[in-house]
C-alpha cells in the first residue's frame, strides 16, 4: 500500500489551465510517450513535466499504435452547446453541507444524484441527495435539508414530490443507488451517508423505508460513499455493494487541527484517518439481505497492521475478463485502487496492482474520486476512467481481449495532460454529439475555498470538462472542447461533485445533471443540432433468470461495419446513478443497425430493429 500526501498544497508547481490544453504540445507528448517513454515528456516547458518520472510502456499498445500512426490530423470540433435549464425547470434544490468554518471533512465530499423513473411514466426523474447542518434541522437560510425528488412532467418542467413520494429523508447524505431489488417492476432507492444508510422500497410510486427489515443500514459510525445494485452471483436478483471512505468522527477531525499553511484551517488529508471496509449485501429474497463482505473477500487489510486499506469514493462494475460475471473497481483516495475479480463461487480476489489498475505508471497511488467503464474505441478495448486529485492526471486504464491486464493510456490518448490541473470528481463516458464514439465528461471542484491563497493556479470553483472522442485513426483520441463549442452555461465554474446524464426531453441526445457541494446543481440541456441519428435501447429482464432492470447485460449495436457496446449499469461516476437505457449515436448514417443483447444469465438475444431515431424496449426471451 502506497500513500501520497496529495492534499497538502504547493507540493509541486501547477500549470495554468491554458497551457495544459495546448494541442501542439500534447501531440509532441504522444510521440515521446510511445517512442521514448524513458525520457521526460515536455509540456509547454513547464517544470513539472521536465522533472516528472515518465510512465512505463502501456501494455499491448505497441502492436496497436505505432509512432507513425500518431501524426495528428486536423479535425473540425463539433458544436455541442449546453443550456442551463435549472431555474426554468423548477429545480430549486440547494445542497447543504453544514459548513461553518470548522472544516469537517464530509463537508467537502457530498452531493450525489440519480436519474430514475420512479413512477414508470417513461420520463427520467431526478433525485438529489442532501446533507444537513451539524447541529440544527434546517440550513441557516431556512432551506429544507432533505433528499429531494423531482418528477419530470415533460417539456423541461419538474415538480418537487419529495414529501408525497416518501423520499424526504433528513440525514447527512452522500450518495445514492437505484435498482429494482425485488423484481416487482418498480425502481427502489438506497441512500448512503454518515451513520445509518437508508433503503427505500418503491410501492408503485410511494417509497417506504425498509432499512431495518432488509438489514442494510450499516454501522452507525460508518461513512458510506458510492454504492450500487448488481447481481454478483447471477441468481436473478440484485445484490447491493456499499463503499466506505474512512473511519471518521467530528472529535477526531477537530483534534487534528489541519491547516493549509500553518494558520489557515483546512480539511484534513485522508492519510490522517484509518481506512474502512466496503460492504457486500447478498439479496436472499423476501426483502432480506445478508452481509457477506468478509467471506466474499472484499475486505482488504493492511498485512502489517490489520487496518482496512480502502478509502473508497467511486465504484463501477464491469466484466473485465469476459466470463459473464461482474467484477468491481473501487477508486480509492491516496491508496491503491481495487479490482475485485469475481471468481464465480461467491468470492472475489483483489488484483488491482497485479493487473495494472491499482497505481499509476510510476508505482504511486493517487487521490482517486469518481470512475466509469466503457468501450470508447468501438473494439475490444475496455477502459476504466478514474478522476484524480488536483495536479494529477485523469487515469484511463485500458485492457484488451478480456485479459484483465490494464495500462494507463491517458497520455497516449490526449486525455491526461489537459486534465492534470483540475480536481476531478464525477466522470463518465457518453456519446454527447451522437457521432457513434463515447466522449468523456468530468465534473471538477476543489475541496478548499481558500485554495487560491496558497496555490495561485487553483480555484475553489472549477469548470467542468468535455473531452470529445476524435477516433483513434486521428492520433489524439480525446480533445478538450472549449467554451466556443460547449457554450458559457456549461463552462461556468462550480464546485462540482456528482455527475450524470439522461435524455430528459426525449429528443435522443443526452442532457447533463451536475451537482455541487454547498450549492445548487446544474441541469443542462444538450442543444446540439448536428443532424445525427440515434437509437436508445431499454431492457426488461424476465425477473427470474435475470433482474428486471437488465443490470449486467451488454447491448451491442453494429452499424457501418463498427460495433458499439454498452453495459447496462446505473452505478457510475461519483455518488451518482444513471438511467438504465443505452444511448447509441449513429452519426450521419440512416442504415438500420443490428442489435444483440447478452443477458446476465449468459444467453444472447438478437433484436429486430425497424427504424432509428427512437427508443426501443427489449423484453428478455429464451431464458
């Protein structure tokens, strides 16, 4: 286990954002990273890149991309403007983190969100997780501090139905998971936070707290972060995984007296706290779960001290070796990331460092926050993206042919250098311009509102980033779009935390929802007008061999000789959940694609598609 003192300011020089995004310099870096990786990578002459130890050769890259292939060609950047609809849509929520100047660490971390269709009207609704003041029931401004559910009424109008729907839970919340754990056709909700968590059973649009009966509340002293429903044992119902951050209490935090510069009070680094175990709850049916964390092998201890290793913030599920079983990636803050390999016998094996995903190319752990999975090259390259702390590049771990061996291709793809300066939280893949390639969105925001006093290159509020996928033949696979392409509403700085997307208005493209700690969220309408085609696929499992949501299924769409793949799983990003619908951009083609669904039970189903620019529902057959 390797710790890094990454929360301490002014550890290394930080480049200005403008310099970090220079395309010419990035192109030079790609050549050097593959041809002379043992030498230093130069970025605008900045001292960090002149002194930094270069990354090792990415696994399996040399046979795929030769230096001659990386000559960057000119590309026309797409116009993908986003319009802020938050106020007009009726979203009045403001996150309350309880901050009063004491700088208690949880204040800096919350702000989860979810997209779900809680009332089965085929419109994506919005759930926003709230925290609360430390000593009072209401915020200083008199605002409500409950978790809030907004019903989508169509035409960009939303109504707060928190009280009538029964989700107005008041606790120090962090994140959320959604899934139909009892296969009754209604999406249930799990809320994570400080102290006891909450499981809300959806009874036809009304939620009932069943935490105690279900046995998933967790410890009263725990700090739970990202969580998710998935079927790890392939028995047809959804189990629950809950990540925990560190062993924390207000008394411990105040006693540490952490500062930015010896005088200015600061949020303490995670190194100051012991780690915490995640929890795996097996669904036993009948509304009951059993904590199988220890016997399943997901509790990793420091061999020397017996203390939990994990300091977990992000969780994503994937089938890393193609055996039909869902594995787990955990993004850990300042300690090694975990890759839990599902052995198929109810047990997991942690192999993160062994398989190249645990640390960076120099052997160091980073401050990992949110994460996601995706096939961004439309081939067999499966990637895990992890957003890291300020002055650390976003990681892009890629593996080939289901061999479970990852290499960090962030530099080679053009993602790493322009991402370095920001403090990254929510991160996810999505085809936002419908050109058939997965782009990458990142929500940024610092922990410290005083950070600019000690690091001039840093700010508390930071702009989100949209990295457009140019396609591998063009060399730089990811190019950061600027305000000219995304619009001022998107580029406006915020203290970003959670991030998700959905087609809120039914026009086929994906809109955005970004959350902030201690501030209002941002609901952004995708206003692209590129004239591209699309197809959205919704799954309905049989509820016996496969869960009703189809979580764990892989949808493959083939058009124009290329195949896109999507894993159905709402658990992505940071403290957030996504709609359980696969969105495929088709570009300019009007060709009718072919679609195949590989269900979690291992059965494949061919789907007849009779048109494009529509959403289709696929019900499981042949189970």
